[in-house]
C-alpha cells in the first residue's frame, strides 16, 4: 500500500457525531471515570482505616471515606442498571 491509497478493512471507523463508536466512547469514558473514583475512594477508606487501627484520632476522615465510597458504588450500580435497561 502506498501513501495515496486509503487503508482497507473494517477499522474502528470515524468518531463523528451520531456514529456507534461515538456513543460507545461516552459510555467508556464514564466507566473509566467511575472506576477511577471508586479506586481512589477505596484507597482513601482503607488507608484511613489502617491509620485508625494504628491509633490515629482522625475517625471522622475514616467515616467520611467509607460513606463516600458507599455512595459512589451505589450510584455506579444504579447507572449500570439504568444503562442496560434502556
């Protein structure tokens, strides 16, 4: 294939508005964002729980971390169920 010929085959296609790949891109980005948020909150919650077990007095940070993690996971489950039901 030289430079002037277009590549052949079924690639991913263009990410133009209205295409299937464009709709999947928004879903994939949302999945990555939710996963990153849940991982960060889980690390914070575990870290604060370990600090609390070591004798730190910052129990409020630990409670907030676990509550935020629970809320984020619940919202994630709701979002997945809503997406699959559409």
